[in-house]
């Protein structure tokens, strides 16, 4: 169970972007979070992915409060999450070949020996051909790069997936293909999903339930926020 | 208004590789019309826009012609393009506003500069009012004008870029993915604003590049479908999104991928533009492909395919073709 209770978060303590937001995702459940541009839903997604420390409120992961935050949460808890961001260009290291991009989480967690087996398997799952894996991000299209970013999110076999506008930059066919990959993974592993987006039709089709921002953060104020950093 | 004939763009890469980004594009945009160019990412849509504005990188080669009135945009020199075309005769709503806006200046200062450059407005107070009016036209909140681009959300940055594009009152508006990253309400407002710009004055036109099929359906009069650098179908928007439906198997697949339709992806991925097959580039992903597909199907009727999905409206395709093509 992933529980966010009365989360207040932002980039300036005097003007938090998210106020008093509460949200629960049950294991194996797919929750869609719907909200207008600039309402703070990407910030909340970063908090849910343990990448951004909330100013106030508690985050419970399977009943245990997440503690010992520095800027992010401790790695042992963070690796239970796979995250896909909106803009693949900003969330992929431009110097890495796609194969290294996908393998990066394995390297970072000292599981190098799994790379030869895991990366080709995942590349096949997300529909990347072997010749694409040797290229760098500027040599592939947005859709192909987002496929690699999704593979990177799945490489550690996360129990939770956070997809922050994963398909906003993509065409209809790639969107349907990536959603199918996420759903196949969830069907196989029982992972929970928080999908953030602004396309109600897509989220209704994709998720078990869709919640609107207004019900998640009733006290939230709408306003401009800084463009979300890619990673 | 805009008449594109046989437009091709090739990129020459070191090592003699050639990328066929756009191949033999034919289309017209009539005054008062909105043409939506749709297709998967990486199929050459944005390159086509860059070619029309003379903004291609140095290693690009173009062929064919693109007539705006009597000016050929492909052969015009930089001086003509810079002084009379960009902003004045063609307005551009860019793909990524965050990269298009100047990061070190406020939106107000950029809008005022654009107003001063493109219109006759002079004097501080007049510029200030004109800039605020320009912001309002694109639904950009006036109290955010003194912010820098990094202080804006993606949606607001997009509206700022739209406001800049509308300032010059250009008769032809090119919108390159104007709605990427916006929520549905904002998409509707943005495209409605573009449409209003076209309708406000009968001799204006809009060429909108998008992969957002819902946005295309909302504003387009006609739809051009691009695949692997070629326009494979050119159809009336009403017929394309409505009952007869698209006729090219690729267009059909794109619509079927929508979450409110079948939500099934087209198998595989688009081919590499550097290594296109000789025949139909979609054959490898097409469920209806035959031996004939090893040869290229020209865009003779409304669709470039050897085995188009039959039109169900009872009209014979040959009578509908000249209307759709407007050659």
C-alpha cells in the first residue's frame, strides 16, 4: 500500500505547490491522477516516487513511514519505484547509449551481472530493436527514447510504477503500445501504478480508478509552477 | 495561399548517408482553411515546417517548390525570409516553447519587442497595452507577464509562444505541435484560438502539425497523413474522422490506437528514414500488404496505397478524388 497523507510540498516553503494532498494506491491497483496544467500534480508524483522531500505530511510505504529523507528518500525504498517522466529528452542522459541507459539502475545498485540477461529481454518487451540499443538519445525519436525510459523504469522490477504524463509527447500508436507494456508488466508482477495525466479518456481507459486533483488536494491553489525538472 | 509541389528534403550525413526526411509532398492550403498534418513522431512533419520557413540546417538539400503567393519559400534568400516572411507572412507556433522563448527575458519584454518589430505601435504606454492585448488573445494571464520562461508551466509557456506568433497578424500560421503537454481544456482553447484567428479574417490559413488526433478533429477542414516522409492520405476531416473513415491502413491504425476507440497499437515501429524500403514503407506493419506493396503507390487519388480500405459511403472514389486533392 502506498499512502500519501496530507502532503505539502513545493520548491519554496512560503509558497508550496501542493497543499494537503492525500492519495492511496493499493497493491496491484492502477490509479489515474487527473488535473489541469500547472496544478502541482507532477510535484506530487515526484513525492510519491520518493524523489522529492515533502515539507509536511507523511508517506507510508506498506504501512511503514518513509523516514531519513535527505533530498530524496533512502535508496532501499526508492528502488521499489519505477518512474517514467513526461519528456524523454530531459530524463535521458544524452551521453549514454540506449543499452546503457536501460542498464543504469542495475549498475547503480551493484547488480551489473544481471545486465546481459535483463537488458535484451526488456528491449524486446518495449519493442526496441538491437540496432537502436547502440544509439545515443539524439539519434532516436521521442517515441523510441520513451520506450527506453520505460525499460529503464522496469529494469529493477519495481513494485510501484509512477508514470508522470508518460505519453503526453507521443502519438496515439506509441501511446497505446507503451500503455500495453505497462499493463503486461503489472499483470505479470502485480505492481501498483500511479499514472498522472490530463487526458481523462486515456486515464479512464487505462486505470482502475481516476481521481481528480480537486479531490486529492481540496485546499490546493492553482497557479504557475516552475517547469518540472526531468529527473 | 500556400502551394507545395514535390517538396523533398534530404539530410546528408558524414559517411555519405542520406536521410529522406520528406519525400515528394504535394498539398495546398487555401485561404480560410485549416489543414492538419498528422503522423507518428519522427515521420518528417517538423522538417517540413522548417523547410517552409527556411530554417533547415546547412546539411539539408531541398527539391520541389513551396509557393506562398508568388514567392518560392525554398529558393528565397535569407534576407527576404527574415524581413518579409517570418512573423509577417508566416507565423510560427513552435514545438517546444521552453526552447523557443528567450530564457533571460520576461514574457512582457519579449512580447513588447515583437509588437514593436512587427506592428506600427510606438511609445512605451502603447506598447505595454498592445502586449497585454496580445497576451489576452492567446489566453495568457496578464499577471504572469513579468515572469521569465522558467517560471511558467508548460501550458503557460505554450500560450506565451502562441501570443508571440499571433502578433504579426500573418496570413499563414504554422503550428508545430502547438498542444503538446497541455491538458484537454487548454488544448481545446489553444486550437480554438488558432481557428478563430483563421476565421476572423477570411484570407488567413492554418497548417497545424500534430499527433493529437482529437485536436486535429476539432479544428481541421482537411487532414494530411504523413508516414515515413510521405503524405499517404489527404482527406476531408469530416469523412476522415466520421463515418466513411480513413482509407489508408496506416491512418486506420492511428485512429484505432486512440483510447476512446480500440486502443490497440500498430505493430512495430516506423522505418528508419535513412533506410527506407523501395516499395510502400508501411508494408512491413500492414495487415493487408500484398506482393504489390513492394512497389511504391503514388498519391493519385485521396490515398497512396495499393489496397485502400473501400469507402463505405457509396460514392465511387474516382469522383471524390479531384475534390480532395485540389491540385
